C-alpha cells in the first residue's frame, strides 16, 4: 500500500514507526534524492507533497514523501480534496506517501473517507495514566525489547515512575540496560529506585496533598516538579487520572458495592488489592467534592494548552482544588 496515515499523541512511538518505515523504503545511498519532508508551516505543503510523490524514485530503493502534522484530516479545502482524489490512485510504483497527525482523523471529511479506502492507518495513543495494568504491560514489553531484566516489583515501580511517557520509559530502560550489562539476574526495586527519576510518583504526592487540602505542601510540590522540568500537562494528566480513580471508588462504595474485584474493574485498576487503600484515601471526601475537582482540572488543562503561564496557572488551580477538598 503506497499511502500510510499515522496519528496519535505518542510522539516517541510514532517516531520509531516512521524511522522503521524509512529503513524499509529508502536506500541509504539515495536518501537525499528520495526522501522529502514537508513541515506543517509550509502553506502549500499538501499540494507540493502530492506533486512530489508522483515522481518515481531515483536510483535504488523507493521514494518517501512525509507530510508532517497535516491538517487535512480536520479541514480539507475543495482544491486539496480534488488534488488528493486525482493523485492517490496513480502514485507510481516505488513511491510512498506518509501523513502524520496528532489528532484523530475526522471520519466525516471526504479526505478521510478517501484515504480510508486506500491507505494503511495506524494509531499511536497515549495510555491513560489510570490504566495501570496497560502501563505495566507497556513496561514489560519495552524491557523485553531492550533486553532489560526486571523483577515484578521493579517493573511496577518503573510503571509508576514514568507513567505513560514512552520516551522517558525507553530512556530509563536504556540507563538500566547499561548499568546491568553483563548481569544475568533481574534488577530489583532498590536498584531501579536509585537510577530512575520518579516524577510521576511526585505528581501522585501532589494529588495526595490536594486531597487532604494541604495547600502549602501542594504548592511546594508544584514548584519541585516544575524545577525538575516535569511538563505541566503531564502533571495535569496524572492528577486527572488519580482524581478520576478516586471518584469511581467513592461512587461504587456509596452505591453499596463491596466486591473489590467489581470495584477494581469499574475503576480500571489492575490489582483489586489496591481498592482497600484507595477506599481509605477517599473516606473523608464526598462524591460532590470529587466531582467538583474535574471541571477545575479540565480548565487547567485547557489553559495550559492555550499557552498560559505554567507556574501561575498551576498554583492558582492547585489552591482552588485544595479549597474544594477542605470543605466539610
């Protein structure tokens, strides 16, 4: 298939897939002739890309044209849609078109419908931070691919430490691989804890401080996280996941459910034994308090994505969240 559509927010995994596609299509000696990248800021990127992919490859290997972060899956003007329709069915043999986007393609657009019929689509989603079992599975798969041996406990610690940051996961695993080179036994929790930067755990500590209404501690943790170069949006993602989990636990308990397996399934928690401790954590909070935190967290996420000052907006919202949790 000469057309590939990669979309999703996991930039690191997508970059790896793009690199693998380049290795498969391009001949290293002819890459400068046959590999063209069109950035999103180029106004005529799509038209130029479609014209370029119609040129047969030079020399050995194939030709690859990459439209980076294209917007044709969210809005596609009539002239581009017509050009796309004329091109996709007559791409010469050996030429390939790659379109990437962080956003999900709009299924209602003609451009999406057309490419659905003639392109290979691949999604690169970020695992939600509250899906702990998937995060643990991701750690195990990545460790196996790099040849890093972990104990069950160290795998869980690493999943908790890096969360859904795939790039950080591979960076930390590479560090562990180099440290354990020549060792046959799996690396235990003590070693991993000394080598891995545990920013996600600190974000969970921030969630705990907010839950107890400890404003001073929460603001200190915000400062520490930002000083450690932790992205604000990643902090917010962890907070959303944690408060979402607490809300589900509280709703299930107040509805009269006592089966920890059922509660764990509803809250998407891999280990039902965690339910007892989570129940203790939300004992002093009401469902309404937990519900009230979610619009504040959503507003925080939107503000950050719109370019608001990270430290000021985080501090302001953390104070509001602590006040919500302080109400009796």
